C-alpha cells in the first residue's frame, strides 16, 4: 500500500455513488510542464503555480480531489474540494508524454481542455504507473 492510499480511500467512501467501482488512482497536477518548470526555477514554480489532485477513475467518472503541496513539508493529506468530470462533458481524451512524464488531455464539449500531468515513477498512491492509459481507455469507452 502506498503512503496516501488510506487517506484517498477514506475520502472516496464519502463521495462514491452506490455501485460505482474504483479502477485506478494517481497523484496528478495541473500547471506548467517539466521543461517550463526547469526554466522557471522548478520548486518555486511548483509551489506557486501548480495545483495538485488525487485523481480517481471509476467506471462512471473521473474524480479530482484538490490537495496541497507544502513548500518544504511535501504533499498534505487534505481534501480542499472535489471536481467531477463526467463523460457527457467530454469530446475526446488522449494521452501524451515521454518516459515517466505523462499527460492526460481532456477535451471538453465547451471547447476548452484540461491537461492532467503525472509522474509514473511516483508512489504516492497505488496505480500511479497505469493511471494515464487506464483513464484514457475508460473515458473513451464512456463518451
């Protein structure tokens, strides 16, 4: 079991619908890509501009639990709010990235998009490595 599995599971028990099955979990972030972070003094950029989420893909939707990264203390066990992405909002889902830096790009029907970034080597929650492909496959099947 990974370090944050128990916390994520406890929070999920509060919001899962009856009969909804969890397929995968990951720690993801929204913000500049790795190259831009390197140009903009990585850790400072991460602390100031990036938003972190515990992401959970179920057989019905994508759940994003907003959490916080401390400047020196690391990832917090906090649920600062939940964002739900349902298949009816999506027009396309694709994965991109190289090596351990992956992206899931959610194209929304309103014309906007949302890029979820993850490091497949991270071990904050179980299933981090498989999350990008699993999410794309699951959501494409539901669109």
